[in-house]
C-alpha cells in the first residue's frame, strides 16, 4: 500500500480549522502529497497514491503485457476501473517513474530519464503548487498553499466523467481504441466552443471530426455537468439546466458512478453499488433502465461518406446483448484480425475476375442476409426490377460484391463496404456474392482426404448391358473383399480406396433417431433425415435400401462404387454407406430445398425464370460430367425432376445416379407403358436398341421443357392438344407461338430469345433418333451460348421414316 508521505503539522489551529471545515462542508478530504514525491513501476509498494477514503487511486496500472498506464481508477472495487489516463497512446515501460517536481509539475519519465508526459497548463499566475492530492471525488489535483487547484485531472478528461466533474466548452472526451487498449480510438465527444455537444467519428488516426452522429442541437450550453446525484446535463452560464442527457435515481452515497464514451462510440452511464452483498454484481449492465445510452442504436446512427461506419469496412453492426453493438462479418467473409474487429472483414474467396475468359459467373452464388444493408456503398441503382433480375445483374458484374434488393429496387454495392448494419426495420435483403467452393478438400463432409482410388469399375462404362454383366462379376468380388475388411472394426471407418465413410447400422439408426423423419420414398428405398454427430451436426439424407429386393446388393454396390468417386457441384455427394448383414444404407449430403419436382410443380407461385435457367444449366453440366468427365462414364437412366435436388443456394444437384440401370427403369417403363404417354424414358428402351448416354439426353429434353413451362410433361385436365407437353411445345415452336407455353410468365416473356433457344435445345434432345440428339456437352454449350442452335427437325420424323 502506498501511503502519502505524512505532511508535518505546521500549525494546530490550521489543522483544526481544516478538520472543522471538512466536517462542516463535507468538502474534499485528502492526503497531501508533497513536492519531490515520486512513484515507480519498479516498486510494488510505491506504485500509486490513494485518496483518503481509498475509493480512488492515482499512479501506475499495468495493462496487459504492454506496459504501464499512468491513471486514476476506482480502487476499492474488484475491477480497478480506469477513469483517467495520461499515456494511453504510449505505455510506460517497466522502470518508468512519476515525479512531482519541486517546481510543481507532474512528470512521467522513461527508465532512461526521458520525459514522456507532463502536466500541462498548470495555472501559474502568482501562486505556486504546494502539494498534490488524490481527492475522494476521483479528481487528482495540484494545489497551492490555499488549496486552490492549479491543475486537476477533472480538467483534462480522457474518456470518462465522474460525478462533480464538468466538461467546459472546447473540451472533449476521446474514446479508447478497444476495451483494453487505451490508445486513442475512433470516436470523440466535444462540447464545441459554440456550446453544442457533439459526438462524432474521427478521420482516424487523425483527430478531425468526420461524421457527427449525435448533437445537442439546437440546445447549446455553457458546460456539461455530471452532478452529485448522478444527473448529466447541459447547463447555461446562469446555472439553468438546459437538457438532461441522463439521470439516475441513485445517489453517489449508495453508488459509484461514471459516464464514459466507450470504444464503440456509445456514451454510457454506469453505476456500481457501494455496499455489495455477498455477490458482486459489478458495474450495472441494466443501465438502460435508468437512462438511455447515447445514441440508442449506434449501428443505425452512423452513415458516413468516408470511413467504415460504426464497425470496420466490409463488416456490419448489430445490437446484441444488452443493446451493445457488435461487429460481425457477412457470411463468406471473416475478420482480418480476430483481436481487432474494427480492422474489418475480408472475403474468404478470390474475388471475381473481370476477365470473361477466365471467369464464369456460375462460379458465384449468393448468401442471403435479411435486414442487412451497407448504405452509401452503392454504385448502381435500378428500379422496377425483381429479385432475380437483381441477382443476375450482380452475378454478371465483376464489380458487384453485394446486391441489395428491396421492394422492386436493386442496388449494386462495391467493396470495401461501409456503414454496414443489421436493422430489423430494414425490409431489404442483402445478397452477398460468394465464390462457390468447388474444391474437394473444403467439402464439409470430406474431412478425411484419402483419395486413393483402388477399384476401377467399368460397371457402367459400356453402353451395352451384356458387357456390364461380364464386368460385374469381378468387380463384385473385389468389392466383397473390401467390404469384409471394412466390417472388421465396429468403429466408423473409411472404405479403402474411396473417400467414403463406413457406418454401422447402429450409428445410422442413432443419426436418424430411429429412422424417424422420412424425406422421400422410392420403389426400392426410403430416405430419412439424419444428423451426423461427428461432423458438427451436419444434416444428411440416409437412404435405406429395401432389403427384400434381391438385386439390392448389386444396386448398393453399384451405387457406392459409381458415386463414391464422382465430385461435381451439380451432383449430390455421397458421404458414406452401411453394409451390415441385411442392411444397406447410403448417406448423402442433405439438400435443404427439396426436389426440382416440388420446386416446379409444388407451389402455386411460379419459380423465377432466372432460377429455372440456372437449374437447367446446372443439370446439363452435371450430366455432361457423368457422361464425359468423370473417370467412369455413368448413364443415369432415370433423369426426372424428382431425381434432381436443390441445395441451400438452389443449385441443381443430380441424385440417384448409378442404380437406375439395375432396377428403376423397369418400374419407370412399366408406369409409362401403363399410361401410354410419353414419359422421361427414351423410346429406344422399348425397341431393344442399345442404350447409350443419349437416353439421358432424351430425359433431359423432356425435363427442360417442364422447367421452361413449369408444368408436367403429361397433364390430363387440359385440352387434348396440350396434354403432352413435348408435342405441344413442338407445335408452338413450329407455329411460332412460343408465348403460349409461358402463360403469364412475364419474366420469361421478356427473355423470349432465351426461351426460344431453350425450347430448340429441348426439341433436339427429344429426337426419336438417338443419333440426332446432341451430347450433353453440346447441350451445355448451346445453353451457355457458346454454340449456335440450329433449327431442330420434328422429333417424330424418325418414326415416320421407319
Ligand atoms: C492499441 O491500438 C493501436 C491502434 O491500432 C495499436 O497501434 C497499438 O499497438 C495497440 N496497443 C496495444 C497495447 O495493443
Ligand atoms: C442534479 O440535477 C438534477 C436535475 O437533473 C436535480 O434534480 C438534482 O437536484 C441535482 N442534484 C444536485 C445535488 O444538485
Ligand atoms: C474450381 O474453379 C476454378 C475457377 O473456375 C477452377 O480454375 C478450378 O479448376 C476448379 N477446381 C475444381 C476442383 O473443379
């Protein structure tokens, strides 16, 4: 404990007089610190001077590992809350000293004896500093013989005011940089020489005012007062109270109080009960009950032309616990420095290149954030548009980082984004453009990176069934062997040669809570929703294959084998499998937006043309990959909207490939034959012609028409010539009446060129003669526009020529 040096009694009468004075007026009680005294960071017993009551102390406080702050703090509460500091910008090193010099100055010196800080502006006219004192009010003073203060810390505030302290015109509070960094921050509060009280952001690191986010206008006062009973107000020269900023129903007798311009720019009034019960509650957090913070929502108060806003660049501000502003990064971005969030956020991906050759807008997608906006970061504004127009405009523009869509208006925003805020009253939504992660290693389910490919299955490599059967036998032998090995341990493990997890039945039973939530049902399988405990609770779809079906085993192995090694953004990813006794299960990524069938036909409102085009293109790319790009050619054989799923971003993802040949086509064929209608199944199935990738092209063509028209290929309750979409579409195309297909789809109608192109591509795909149908590669190119689409013939010309 550092006690002030005892001042020799210079006269009993004087002393008595002083005592009387103190007792009568309740005036400041203090211990005088005589000239020549000093404090040192090296001397634990001489680091600070306490006030008489012990409530405040002045001296060195160690802050972090960084060094020492010459400060004033609340000294008899557990948190030694700092209310004033001299050297926040440059901490003092171990070995530094504070001296109260014989000529009455406070001087902070480095261990080398260099002056770091000195008490400026000691009033010098006539009288001399006789002593210093730490008063019980929290004011540290240099006083003359008559106890007139010549210098006081109350006159040089940092970021805090205490009861009885006033702020006069021209004086300011400067927020610290962060909660624990006392260096000058980005916010200031000043009682202007005009008398207006203003809170403003600065042109950090300079001090100039940048944006005033709160002002007392039109009220202007002579001083800002924090009075004894805890009211904070602007006062006129004649003492009149002009405007009360905050008032507490609590007095300094029961509470410690302080008001601080905090590092987040908010001016807050805190109280702390002096007589704590058994539990220390600390500085009140429910201060809002007594008085509003100023401003009440800083996130929405700052809208500056230059500078980042309440938070840093590319981040956004939202009011969270206790109404405190919190800085966050938008989805797809992360903090540049976790320990200094005000530095802002950076994208987690490589920005879009403006070089059209090397960049494809398909590589980007949007994260949606409701009620979020970055005002003043826009460079283009459009009206009377819909969301998909807005999306498209931003995707196709390499400058566009974020688009805001609100009530038919679209704003394109550029980086660095500023003034970001989450505001529940803002009805708009932010579309954050992010690069789609196409790398395998970052796949959330693929944390294990065993990429060895041992099994080279040619199962679906040949267009002819017979060859498949010949290849099937040795493949199954290999697979069986591998499965036996995989079953040795009960633990979850990885199938050798594939990047797949092997699950026990019990694990999947648990993951699906006993196969509780059914997602869908096919002829040979039921799909359940599940959660994998290992992968941070990732949702999965667990497909339980029917064990009664004899071909089940083959189907299972075929699918595991074929799918296990595919990887494309338009395919549903297989994560793992279970092959235990009679149980056969497959574990897939969970697709949050259901099937394309449901998307197209499920709801009363028509999905946007823009999204439909994206989906059509995505499926084409996925099929192209299955047919030509993956290591073993895969013919899906069951392309239909039920087998296309949509992920979080409504990206089309082809599901259920690899098993169709063995089983499902039988079923589809029967169904189609029963109905006697044109289904998704290519005609060659019925004609004993060799089955090739072109069967998928046919199915794709039918589905493409469904996507364009948002209706099923076969509908009964309509005019006969429209019942079969494929036929009607060709008729409309031939008669140059494509708009009939679109009903009231204004969005598509305004894009007739594309509609026509898509219909032409579809007609090419559904040619009866497989050899006339384009490859999926060509389909993709035609849809993308890199290859011209020629006029398609009548799909039935082949039959008629037979
Ligand atoms: C406090 O913040 C300032 C500004 O970023 C920085 O220069 C300084 O190093 C920080 N001080 C400490 C002790 O971290
Ligand atoms: C402090 O100011 C309030 C006005 O907000 C007033 O009611 C109160 O009496 C003042 N207290 C003292 C001790 O002057
Ligand atoms: C991911 O996309 C980038 C950009 O289009 C491309 O260069 C890269 O080859 C792709 N990676 C994979 C694994 O597909």
